């Protein structure tokens, strides 16, 4: 069954948009980060702290592939880094997959992440200044992978509903 995959940088709105999209088109939404937390019985923060990022990336790929093999039609919200490791970006082109990159500017990402960084281990300990610099460089490094998505939707200056409508138009 077809999988609708939302991807993009931390804070671009994958979870928020996927949740609303799910209600709008009545297709179940699974958040990859949440699924990993359920499977391991650990928070993403604790996985990073106890076992390190490489272990996290291994589990992330396994759970992503498991979801792709699910017999159900699903909306899958990826983690911010999912397409950027272990050749996961190649899975974005699979048959039965519609992959959509939610593209946000550095300013949008910074403003959405500034008040809520503690649950995101890659930025949790950074100051405001360090975070802006980090996002700019990291986004530059990751853009190649995000751009492997089949579709791109800009999320800057749009409400959740406007972005959901853009996605519904792509799926029509
Ligand atoms: N127009 C908007 N569209 C989407 N999210 C928005 C919008 N305006 C504000 N937000 C806020 O941006 C924040 C980040 O959104 P969200 O947690 O959905 O991002 P994410 O891409 O799932 O991040 P992560 O990769 O860290 O899980 C949330 O607090 C959300 O409420
Ligand atoms: O951008 C990233 O690499 C990450 C984003 C989050 O969704 C989590 O998957 C984790 O914190 C790593
Ligand atoms: Mg999320």
C-alpha cells in the first residue's frame, strides 16, 4: 500500500503537518521518532546519550524499512536526519511512495526551534547564536538528501492548514 512520507529539517513541521494531514485525508500517521521510542522503550535523547548516534541511525533505518513494508496505507513523518544516513534517501524514490520535502528557511527553523530545543539532542546544549550557525551549516550539508524527495513544499509564512492543502493537491 502507498506510503506518504514527509521529510525535512528539525522543526520544519513534519509532525504537526502530518497530524493534520492524517485527519484531513483519513490515513493513519506514524511518526518515526515516536515509533523508535516505543520500540526501544527509550526517549530519543536517552538513545543518543546511552548508545550514541550511530546506534540510533541503525535503529532508525530498521524501523523506517519496517514501516515501508507495512501492509497499511500510512503517512510517515521521518526524523530530521533520516534521509541523510545509510542511503535512506534511495528509499524516497520507491514505487508506492510519495515523498514530500517540507522546505523551511533558516529563519523559520530558528524561530520554531528556539523555544523547544531540549528534546532535540543535536541542538539541546547550544546557545541561540550557536544554534543559528549550526542550523545554517547543517541545512546546507543535508539539502542534497532532502532534495531527493519527489515533491517539495515550501512552509515559510504558511499556516498548518495552507501547507496541508498544498500536500492534498500533490496527492490528488
Ligand atoms: N505553520 C506551521 N506549520 C508547522 N509547524 C508550525 C507552524 N507554525 C508553528 N509551528 C510549530 O513549529 C514547531 C516544530 O514543528 P514539529 O515538531 O512538527 O517539527 P518536526 O519537523 O516534526 O521536528 P522534528 O524533526 O524535531 O521532530 C512546533 O512547535 C509547531 O507547533
Ligand atoms: O535531525 C536529526 O538528525 C534528528 C532529528 C529528530 O527528528 C530525531 O530523529 C533526532 O533528534 C535526530
Ligand atoms: Mg517531529
